[in-house]
């Protein structure tokens, strides 16, 4: 049986994409739920179980809601980058994209110190993204789907290496709750099944057995959905799982 590390991650884009795309007030308000209700509930849950997590934050969100960022940092959770206004990076020129990363990094570093990681909005990387963020000094990314364990990824254009924490649609709350409208029991069983399988699988090195769960405060923050996450956390604790921020896992495993 493998020892397993769980990385709880939260994509905090709030209403940034809706504002950028000039969407209607109802769509904007759905993003605002992340700040008004989702984040306080999530932070309370993490505090209850003494868990530290990684929050991928858009630069615009950090500027707009600095008190939320302060609340994330109070318990030493990690802040990582997630674009400035949740842009489609593959639609931008390299110069524009680089400016967005630099702007976001400046905003986040002024609030949280050095930023180590990145997750692409919509999980869409451009052909330049990984080269740009490694040049900026980021040590990990969490956007690709080529593995089911953390690993080092060599960027062909530069031969620089970065730690990759793979993601998947079935480990994303937005897909299961918002798009597929699955019931809580179904979501819990999917996430529990992957956790159980990783513990038992024989082709993962002992120090690479990591479950990465992607959640969005405007989604998981609804009361009945947060109950699913808490139920899962209690189950994972009963199985002796450890919980960690991504930057700590990247440093411990690969550097």
C-alpha cells in the first residue's frame, strides 16, 4: 500500500473572466460568490482540519480583493499564478502573454513573496507558456495531462526543466458539478475511487504518489458541495494521507 500525499488546490478566478468578457450581471455575480461565500467556507474547512492548500490566483482578483489574499496567507497557504484575468493564453501573441505573466507575478509577489507555481486558465497553455514561466523562475506547473503523478518535464524549446503536477477533468469540481450536474454521492465516489486506486497501484514510485484535486471556490463553496469535500478529507485522513502545498511537494521531491 502506497503512502499518499494530497494536494488540495483551488482556482481563485472569481469574476475576472466575466468582467474581462463584459458578461451580464448574473454571470458576474456567479463569480463573485467565490469571494462572498466560497472562500470563507473553504478557509474555515482547511483550518478545521489543519490543512494547508495551494490557491491559484488571478492577478486581477488579488488586486480587487486583497483582504481575501491576506486571509489565504494567514495560515500559510500557498499563492500561485493563474493569469491576470483568466485569459485564453493560446489566443495571445508571445509578447502580450509575457506581459500578462509578468504583471500577475508582480501583483502576487508584492502580497505573498516569491511565486513558485502556475496553472493555466482553462488548462490551456500556449506554445510559449512554459518557456516564459520557467524564465521567470517558477519551479512547477499544473496544467498538463500526460501522467498521473508529479514528474519533471523538459521544455523542448529551452531544455529547461519544470515540475509538472498533472490534472484531469474527473478531478475537477467544475466539470462534475457544474457541467455534468452529478449528485454529491457520484462526485464523492469518483474522487474516493481515484484516491483508493493510487494507494493500491504498483507502478507509481513511493515518493510520487500524489493526488491533485482541482476545485473552484464559486463551485465547491456551495454548502452541499463543500460537504462532499469535507467527507472526502475525513476519509483520506482515516487512510493516513498527508496534505501538502504544491511548492513544498515540488521542493521535497525534486530539488
